[in-house]
C-alpha cells in the first residue's frame, strides 16, 4: 500500500490550479479526522517544499453541536493546530430545535456548515477551501445515487473543484462584492486505508468519530461497513473455497465471486468512468451554448423573463440528448421558480427531451407547448427544416402563487431593500418626489388586468400591452397599474431598479 506524499499533493494542485500558483490564503475544512488532519499536514510540507513563506494556512472546524463530546474534540484539535502554528477557527452551529429531532439532519447540517465556512472565508478574504473527501466517500455516494436512479451527472459524485453551495440568491447590491469560494478536494483518488497508513507512518494525530461506525445511524455508515469490512471478509473466505475445488463441480461455478461487480475496486472504476463522462458532457454543453450564441440562435429576453433558441433535430437524439439537456440546465436557473433546481436535470433528460425528440420526427408543421420546471416550452416544428424553434417563458402562476406573490412597499426618497419577486426578479424602488407613497407589487395577468393599465403606459409605444406580459411584476396604485419595472415604463414618479437572479448553475471550469 503506497503512502501519500507531498509530491502527490503538488501534482494534484497542478491539475486544480493550472500554471497559477495556489492562493496565498488557504483554509482546510478540519473535522479532526484522519483525512483533514493529513491534508493540513501535507499542506504544511507543501508550503515548505515550494518556499511559499507568504502562504497563510487556516483551519476551519465546524462543531455540528450534535454529539456530547464535539466541543471537547474541537478544543483538542485546536491544541494541535497551535503546535503546528496554524490559525484555527471553531464555529458552533445553532438550531431552532433539538438537532436530534431533525429528520433531514444531514441535509440541514450540510447547508449550515457551508454557510458558516462561506462567512468565515468572506471575513478572512479566503478564496479556496481544501476538503478531505476521499475515494471511499465517492464509492458510498455513488452507490446511494445508483439506488436513487441518478443521472450520469449525479453518478459523477463530488467534483474535485466546485463552488461552495449558496443557500440563498444574492441581490444585485451584494453580488458585486461577493467573492466565490472554491472547494478543492485533493484526496479523491486515495482510499481511506491509504490515508490511515500515511497518518500512522508520520505520527499524524487525529480523532475518531464513534458515530461513523454505527451502521444503524445512517445509510452511509451501513455502506461504509459493507464495502470496507463485510465484502472484503467474504472475499477472504471465498479464496480457500476456490482453491479446494470439489470433484464434479464445474470450475467456473466456484471460481467466480458472485459479488465481484460491487466490490470497492470495481465500484471505483465505474464511478471514475461516470465522472469522466460527466465532465465531457458538461464541457460539450457549455460549448453548445457558446456555439448557439455565436450563431445568434440563442437569445435571452430578461425584461420579459423569457428565452428564444433554435436547436438542430440531431441534438435531440441519442447521446446528444444528454448534452442538450445539460445545456438547458446550465442556462435556465434565472428563469425557473423551482425550489429544488438541482434536481431539474433529470426532468429535462427524462421528460422534456424525449418529448422534443418525438415531436421533431413528426412530418407536419405545427406548434406544441410543454410545461416543465414551471416553464412553458413553446416549440415550433417545420417539417422542411432541420431545426426546432423554442420559446421559453414562465408558466402561469398557480392560485396559491397569485395569492402569495403581491406585496406592499412604502416608497420614499431612499432606495428600498431588494425584493425577490416570483423567485426570478430582484426589484427595488425609490420615489422621485418628496412624498412617500404605498404601492403594491404583483404579477400581471392580461385577462384580468388589461383594463387597469393606465392610459400613459398603453400609449407609450415602448411595448404592446398584451398576454406576453403575463407574470411580469407590475406596480399597482389606487386600483391602477402605473408601472412595469422590468420594462422601464412608469406613469408615477417612482424609480425602479431590477435584475434577474444570478445563475448559480452555470458551467464551472475545473481549473480554479
């Protein structure tokens, strides 16, 4: 079993950072376990090897406040970091209820953990956090996602480089000041056994979380025990049986281990193949976007909350469907109102794209509408063309959305706070006059509101007031619609600023 050397870490960093040197400030997500403690130890050796005297190493420990001894362990880790001359920050998570009563605790804790890490990095001006995820973690995630019928992108599991997840959308005032934090995982190719052996060889101290061995606590713990202990033991027991072939038994019947396809080494190969495929598809999807933009076959109409594009019929068949589906996934977040957009790709690949492919093969020239992800895909098929024309817009609001969307705003000479309207448009307002005024912001419905639009807006000549404006934010005052903020037309002395929410699901380069 080989050990992990500082030269190995250097090689991984060259993959992650390219020709650039790594940032001067690096943080390690330090749980105190062997993975993260080894990572911090290697980074110190790397700093010395590269003569990076100006490099700052920080350790961030998130106390999930779940186990009784978690605070004691965090203090123990802090003493070690002090000996290693590493700045150590401990952040204790707080919950509104007893964390042991939270059904989806792992998901809640993950969100809170990344929020805390992001906040610390913002304060300390750190752009890169290094994490100790390793090969065994990938296998456990891979199997869980296989069981959940994940797409190829889910089966790719954790990426070596990714953006820190953002739980909320940033408003336009916060967006320019936001410095995205990159998460880098240098140990993904190494198994847990190699990490433990390297720690033992170099006397690297670490703490052991006793809950990790409780196979009844989480599905991940069960899988960890299955692939790390149960199956290897079954393999060991199988070997003597294989060598002692009873007479009359067909050799192949006893020389083949029936669980060979799910032993860890085989699963690692499968996961790595999926990861490579997913990276290739991600890049091709991004290149498709670049190509369509250059050919003027993709255009966004943010003021109307819609997009227009043309796709070749060839892009809807075979493996091309995966690329086209990922391209749409990378582009639609700003326009969709889904609460869990990260699950949207499967809807595109398994529902929308097969419908588009089937429609593209019809011999007639017609228009069809498909609704998915709270969006309407209006698709025009010309039997004599090799392309489909697609217009994408917001689906009509549901009854509950119509009731919940409107809100009142008191507008004076100062800018109001930013409001996220319909999970799409950021809006803020200020009065151009001295008097404060109260207005209502709500979704336009042409069928209901056409008679409420004031005469000045109808005669502005800037836009035709029709059904195409449905779902856009409108300003209501005294029973009249006096402004459409995103169209920059108004009949009252109120200034509006707006922007679509930023796209958090755009293509991310694997180089930091």
